[in-house]
C-alpha cells in the first residue's frame, strides 16, 4: 500500500517544528514528505532564541556550528523592576550551553539546507486539504497551488489549484500551527487556558552594553522582555494590558469558525500581527515613554527602530497531542506568551521525541500504541507551564519579590521540566511537579 511515492510519515507544515521533525525522521531512515501551504519560508525574526536544550538537539543533528555561526549568546537572565535589577541567574546548563539568540528565519534556513542535504525538499505551496485517519494509515489530499494569469480586459493573477494528489501514509505529523487542520481532523479541543496578551515589539539599534543578558522586567501588571541581538541591536517587547484590536480578533474568530483562506504569504495564523504603522503605541515617542516609565535604569541610546509590531499571543493547549496515526507538535498543540520562547523550543523537543517514537514503530516494529507515552508526557509538561498543574512556586524563605512573581516566571524562563526546576532553584523557588512532567 505504501509505495515509493507515499511517504512513511507526512509532515504538514514547514515551520521550525515541522522542519525539525522531518530532519529527525530522515536521519533515522524514515521516508518523509514535508508540505507547506505557504509561498516561501518566513522572513522574520519571530521566536528569536534557542534554549540550551534546543542547542543540544540541534547538536545531535550536527547543526551546532551552523547555529553558533549566526547566533549571539546570552548567558544570564536579569530580573528587573522599574527601579533596578532585583536578581540575576546564570542560564548556561551544566554542559555550558547558554541561550543562543538567532532569528527564526535563519534557523529555518539552516534546517531547510540540512533537509536538502538529506534529499528532502520542502514542498511549498502545497496545502493538505483532506485528512482521513484509518486504523493503520491516513488518507490525505494535497493540493498544489500555482499562479495563473486570468482575465482579458483587466488581467490579473490568481492562485489556483493546479493538481490534487491523494496519498496514503502510516503517520501524519501536524506541525501546522495555530489553526492546525491535523488537530481539527483529530477532533481535538484547543482550549483557551489563560487570557490573550498583546505586546508592542520594537527592534532598535543601541549602544547599550547589554552584557549577554536577557532582561525580564516586571511592572505592576506587565511583564516585558529585552533581548540583545547581533550587531548592536536589541528587541524590547512591552506587554500592553487592556489592549484590544477588534478587527484582528474578529478576523481570528472568523478563521477559527470557517477554516482558513489560501494562499497568502506564509503567515503565522496563531498571532495576528498588526504592523500598526497607524497605532500611536508604535510611535517612537511612545517607545521612549515606555522605557522611561518601566525601565528608567536603561540608559543606552535608542537609535534607529528597525522593526516594530503589535502582536497578540494566546494561551491555549490541545486536549491531546494526538492519537493513532495523527500526531501534533509545536504551535498546533500549544500557544503561550513570548517571554520564555517556549512555544518554538518545546516544539523542537516534541518533534525530536515524536520522530524517535515514529521511527521506533516503522523501523523497529514497536507497537503504534507506544506513542501514547508522547501524549502523556507533553500534556503534563504543558499543564505545568500553564500553571494548570504545578509550576514555579515560592519555597519557604524565598525572597518576597521573587515569590510574588513565581507563577509568572513559569512561562518566562527559557526552559521546561528539570531544566526549569534548576533555574527556579537558583532563585530560591521550586518547580511543583505535574504528573508525567
Ligand atoms: C511577529 C511574531 C513575533 C513572535 N515572537 C515570538 C517570541 O518573541 N517568542 C516566542 O516564543 N514566539 C514568538 N513567535 C511565535 C513563533 O513564531 C512560533 O511559536 C513558531 O513559529 C511555531 O513554530 P511551528 O513550526 O510550530 O508553527 P509555524 O511556524 O506557525 O508553522 C506552521 C506552518 O504550517 C503551515 N500550514 C498550516 N496549515 C497547513 C496545511 N493545511 N497544509 C500545509 N501547510 C500548512 C503554515 O503555512 C506554516 O508555515 C512570534 C511570532 C510572530 C508572528
């Protein structure tokens, strides 16, 4: 049934998580196909940092040097309020890996190149439009889109389906982001587990000596983050409590109810980005005012603002990471705030474990039911990160300021599981366990 044209695993979505899953499977000798309905890879620095754990996973695929050659290292986390730095903790793990700051599009480029070297070409402009799971395989329809000139009096170009292919494959990995069709085909819920947050994000040139430090800045009802970027730049993300963008939220509701439209440039459907040129919040004066109010200790010069945006981040968790022949990883399964860069980084770890488990079934004859352990583990990890079961908590004698911010820190530190527990421990806090985490 699974001839040469049918992959042993189909990966839907070629974001960082889908590409990582494809590479991890290909390296284990599994025949993969990766399709993405987008027109091309993303061209932005969205999730901009790799956890120490992700560095290890990338090293395992032989990509450590490729990543380090375009990354800036962060080796400590500073915790601030409006007055001063209240705490600092080293972020490097026992093996000396820090957090690597790297643009998401650069990471995707590294992964795509490594896939090409394995003989796997990402099939852009290919949308999975039908998923029919069976007991031992999945029927999938893939629509290929091409641009066609139409009209006579007024010529215009349109994206049209040029070819639809039916395939049958033993496994499908849904790395297809916010509006995951794979998740919807599995009839899984994607419950909101906390309120959505808006952030005003600025990337700017500065002469500040940011000292290889990631800075988390707590206000009365805000959590902001400052990242050093390569070439004398920083990214500052300011939480904007109470902000609403009715147009974006209406669009999102419509998309969730009706599916999604295609094609557009590759978009991150989870996050409705308003470039916000018309928002006063994104004016330089507003940027300077937020720094003056929330972080007057930042005395570096604010030079050219090279990118700015208002981004909405939701908090959601799937009811299961999959079942049978359909499995999820990355934003398809979970969404959270931006500070700890957890969505993408945990997505890479999920992709790695899922690839190992699927390869175990295909190559070693392990039972397909063994994948249930993947579901249990990652539900537990994410329930902890969303403070639904466990999370960072104050231990006896903890510093009162840190104790007051403990539960917020759960989603803001660049780690999960044991590594998160170790970081919390350095602050005199503890990580309460959730089953399976
Ligand atoms: C402006 C912005 C700023 C961000 N900042 C941060 C940050 O500071 N910290 C942080 O942690 N995260 C941030 N993110 C989020 C981060 O980009 C995501 O967590 C990450 O991209 C998730 O990767 P993924 O591979 O799971 O999904 P995605 O990157 O969303 O990839 C999913 C892919 O699936 C494809 N797809 C969807 N449906 C289909 C289908 N039916 N058939 C074929 N292909 C399909 C899509 O085209 C897409 O390419 C930011 C995002 C944006 C937009």
